[in-house]
């Protein structure tokens, strides 16, 4: 009797599987896509994949983080179809990939601003790139040096596998100087995720950290960032400990000269992601005439990333092995399309408004 029941259950399972197989249109997209990499955009990619799988229920997309370095290593080792990155692949990484028969194809998926955050109880509301450099390299160790309270600075960073860590190191710690070997101070705490930085800053008045705009919340305060050094503007005027958070407001007036405004760090001027005949305009444009420069300090907002006025702005990337094909192409097109870009916008990023046909 027991054997008969087992046989009956086996036949039933086989029948159900056969019925499921027959219900799938053989022409419909099917398969599995693995993406690995940047923690900065892992939430946005997760939302995009969920919407994608509703439309294409027989394609499963697995989204994992771990950092841009992890994604790139996985692409090189052929253990992921898509590497998500908050930085460009390095020449040595591309060389290694080519040696292993992998041909990295770069796609800009969105744009981002790196926000610098502090505790709400901290009266400081703006810092220059030079001052951030002095903070994260250990030259300034107390908020009092910046006109704040007599309180030790606690610097927080993402771990070294993070593309955000690499970008911040190059632009802030090394001040975009080629050949610089400067590093974060030994006292800087390396945390495993952007959310961990949020938690530490929210609970530590002396802490300062950085993260992608998509992780901003009302639990911490994002600083205005500028390229004008505090010594030129006068620290005592900028950093009054009696100034309440958010008390700086925009003033109406004439915009500063265009050639004096911060440019877009990290994007190569000769980079041609799109063919010249089909490349859409990047979502960066000069501010409207009369836009106030806000004394050279800007918040990490979509508008200021678009206008190139926020100095810590960057593109975010997908890398595939050669031009994407099949279901991978379908997913990338979806991510670059209206629904995908809406999900990036909803999670705090700036959309690119492109299609893969323009990319290729």
C-alpha cells in the first residue's frame, strides 16, 4: 500500500510539472540572471527586478550587493551576468578581464550624489572639499577647529571593496590628484554598508560619514558641500556654533561664472558611451540664468546633481560581458526604460533617460 502511494504521488508530481511546462509559452523569455556589486544601488536594482519579474514571470533576477569590487571580480570570474558599480572599472581590472576572455561593456544606469552626513545635534551645516580632506585624512580631529563644539571627530567610511569608498578616496582624500598616495586616517572606521553609517551617525554626535543619495533619511543631516576652502570664506563666518541646522537659505542673485562652478568629477571628458550620432544629452545642464550659487555650497539634491553644482556627483554603472544579449539585454533595456528609471528616481537617484539601442 505504501509503495502504491509513493508511485501515485510521483505520478501526480510528474503530471503537475508536465502541466506547468505546457502552460509556458516557448517563445516567452525564460531563464536566470545574476547581478552582483554595488551596495549603493542594490535597493534600486531590487525594485527594478521585482517590476521586471511581474512582466516576465519566467525570468528570475537575483540581486546581491557586497560592493563594486565584488561585482567586478564576479564578472571577471564569470559568476555574474551583470556587475553593478558605483565607480568605473580600473584599467588593470579590464586587462585582467580580457585575459580571462571577458570583454567588459559599460552602461551608465543612473547618476548619484555622494552625501556627507552628520548628527542632527551637530550645528555644522556645510563643509568644503578641502575641509573634508583634512577631516578624513586626520589633519582635523575636533569639531572645534571648524567652529563647532569641542568634540572629537569620528570619521566613518565604507570598506575598501566599495565603489563609493574608492570615489570618495580619489576625490576627497586624494583631492583628484593623479599619483596621490594619501589614505584615510588610521582612526577612520570602515563599515560594511551605507545603512551601518546611517545608524552610527544617527547615534553619535561627533560622527561624520558619506553615502549615496539613495540612503538619505531624516535620521541624519546632509551637509552642503562646496569647493571653496573655509580659509577663503572665513570659517568663523561659516561655522557658528549658535547657527541652527538648516538655517542657511538660498539667496536670489546672479550665478557665479560657469567656468568657476564645480565640474563633474569622475567622468572622463572624452568618454563616449553612446555613438556620436545617437548619444542623448547627459542629465547635466548649466543652471538657469539668475540661479543663485549659494556662496559655492550646495546640497545633495537631484537638481544640483543635474546642474553639476553639487561637487560630489558621479555616474553609476552596469557592466556586462560584451554587449548584453537575450534576457540580459531585455533586463538592461527595462532598467533603462520608463519603469526602471522611475524606480531609480524613487530611490533617490537621477535618471539617465536612455535606451539600450542608444547605448549600443
